[in-house]
C-alpha cells in the first residue's frame, strides 16, 4: 500500500509540486507552464480543447491559471450531477466555450455506466 501511495505522490509531483507540498511556498510547474502555452497556441489557432486530469486538485490549479487569463471553460468532475454533465457536454458540443476541463474519474464513471 505504501508503494502505491508513493507512486501516486510521484505522479502528483510531476503534475505540480504544490499538490504534495506542505508549506506556504508556491512552486512552479513546467507541466502547467507548457499546458498554458499549448492552450494559448490552440486558442490562437481557433481550436477547441478538452483537458483531462486524474487529480481534481490539479484541475483546481489549472482553473486558477485560466482565471488569471480570463479564459472561460466548462468544468466537470465527480461532484457534477448526471443531468448537468449531459447539459455541459451538449453546450460544449454546440460551441459554448473553447475549453472543457474534465476529471478522469468522472469520465471513467460515465464510461462504466454508459450514461451522463
């Protein structure tokens, strides 16, 4: 069990050190920096993007980065009610917002039940 917990911590550190840091210090993340660059490039090219993360805590950090840039997006995680999930996906598919942040767990749960 400790081995698996250690692997999870390593995966979190790779996403952003603040996911595991127990201090008031704010760290930077090359992965987040590249994601922001990638999204900037995509938006400039008129692309729409769906961004998945296994960690809702990482999605929270991404949301902060997007808010600083006034980027609008849809957000879906395990706490999103089923009916709202369908509405969000329909609104995104109809062209509302260029970005969609989705928790992998919420996506996996949808896949297992074959519904939103």
